[in-house]
């Protein structure tokens, strides 16, 4: 981690993470495709469910990244005993959070989906889809956490095995349950719940037997200092994902007056762009353990080198994908739902997002670097910028002036505003923090 050339090291760690993210995205898009064959209201239900799925992901990332950030720095300092305790605490916390969410949401599910923006026709399908997923919520949270905890140990390949296995299983179960067994959208949710549970079991086994640190509940010994470290390290992830859930809800609420087709169209676009960004997230996930190890070991020049390598690579990939999506936008949306009204909304939103997607390389890497360095305040602020500070208010206000176009353009405007906001923080981190610390390290040596 502290000696191998940066580009090859990051790519080695990134490839399993990118594959995991792409397979998970393919599973999400497959789900969207199969459900799209059932009707426009069912497609809209995916957009409603996305808000709750994002909360489960937020809690899993909060525990996994919170414990993982500190864990990677402790491994860089050769403090394995403390790192093992962080691993156990992160796992138990994620499973517990999932259990709490399952109990609360299942008890209030019908009014909850209405509050999240469901129309009267979408709400019953959202309830059917979410019920089996919420039953598996502890496993969903646990899987996201364990994937991150393995990644921060430099064991991305093991995390990939767990997530990919579950996703591949879903490719078989979803059409079987939806069409062959005639279970409809409930079958799609049931397939998702089963596959997430299978991934969870595999990741537990991988963490207990094959990680650099071995997962053991005997190491579950929380104390205020460790909990504070996890809170600080995970808060940016929690803020980012929670803001994303709030923003998704705001998009659904803003699209609601324009009908089921508007909600369905935006849901499809969110899934497609999630796939695009998953590549960049995977690259950032490969950078984070490198950043944590080297920051903990005092090798700050390697942190800077890794950051710029990831930014330039991410930007190039995003530009290439944006061009491809712009050209094929109509056909891409039609794959998931051929309703002309859905396609019209989806194509317009995709075209606008393609114009600004390139900014996410800088936005994402800056956020991930500051989080891994333990700069909680900066990381949390940057995490909330796009979806919470900019997108949520924009998507609620713009439709009053320009109608449905306001829903369509809000995400692109939020991308640019986040990019402009991120630049001065990066100048501070790369110049003042890493530059100053590097100089001090050279003077000490």
C-alpha cells in the first residue's frame, strides 16, 4: 500500500470495486427492465422505492466507511488490534440499523410511500415491491458495510465475490418470480430480498475467514473514542446518501403533478446515471484504502498523486460515457419503458445530465479524499452539496417557473454548482493540508 506505484495499485484495487458496482447496476437495470414490462405505474414504484433503498445504503456506508476509514489508518500504523475492534463495531452497527429501519418502515409503509411522492396508482405497487426488501433490510445494510470494510483492508476482490454472486442470482430469480410464478412486482422485491441475503452470508464468511483482519464478534468492544471515530469517518457517507434519498423524494414529489409517466421517466434516468457514476465510485473506492494507508503512514505526496490520477481518469471515462448515452438516449430509455410520454421525459433528462456528468470526477474524488483523511467537516459539507444543498431546493422551486422542464434540468444545474463549490476546498486540502504536512515530514526526516 505504501510502496507500490500509485496507478497500478489504485487500478488493482479499483477493478473489483468497479466490477461489483457495474454488476449491481446491471442488476438494478434488469429489475427496472422486467418491472417496466408490467406497466408505467409499476415503473414509477421503483422511483419511490429508490428513496428507501438509498437510506439502507446510507446506513451501510455510514458504518462501513466510518469504521473503514479509521481502520485503514490504523493498519497503516500497524495497529491491528484496534483495527479489528473497528471492524466488529462497524458490522454489528450496520446490522442493527437495518433491523430498526425494517421495523419502523414495515409498520408505516403505506403512508410512507405516499409521503415519498407516490400517486394513488403507484402506491400499491410500491408497497408490494418494498415489503420483502424491508424484511431483508438488516442483510442489505450489513452487505454494504462489509463490502466497504473488506475494501478498506485492500480486499476488494472478496467484496466483489459477495455482491456479484447475489446480483447474478437475481438475474435468474427476478423473471422467474415476476412472470413464471406470476408474482408481479412483489416477485421482483422478493428476488431482491433473497439475493441481498445471499450476498450478506457470503460477505460474512469472506470477512471471517479471508480478510486481513478476521471478523469476530468477540472484538465487539465499543468505547466512546472508537464510536466517535466511526461517527466522524462515516458522517460524510451518511450525509451524502441521506441527502440523496431526500433529493430523490423531492424529484418524485416535483414530478407527481405531471403524472405517472414523469415519475417513471425520472426513475429510469436515475438508474441509468447511477450506472454511469458507479464506475467513478468504484475508482474512488480503489483510491480510498490507498489514501488511508498512506495518510496514516505520513506519505502525503502519494495521496496527492493518487488523487490526480483518479480525477483525470474519472473525467475521461465520464466524457466518453456521456457522449455514448447522448447519442443512444431514446433507445436506452425505450429498453425500460416504451411509453412515449416516459421516453420524452427520460431523453430530455439524460441529455441535460450528459452535459454536466464530467464534473462528478472532481466532485466525487474530492469528497472521498477529504473523508478518508478524516476531514469530517469538509467531507460532510461536500457530501451534502449536490443533492441536499442544491438539487432538493432546485427541483422543488424550478417547476413553478418552467414546469416539467424544471424537474428535468435541476440535476445538471446541481452538478455545476457542486463543482464550483468543491474547487476552493480542494485547493485547501491539496495545498495547505497535504502540502504543509509533506513539508513538515521532510523536515523531520
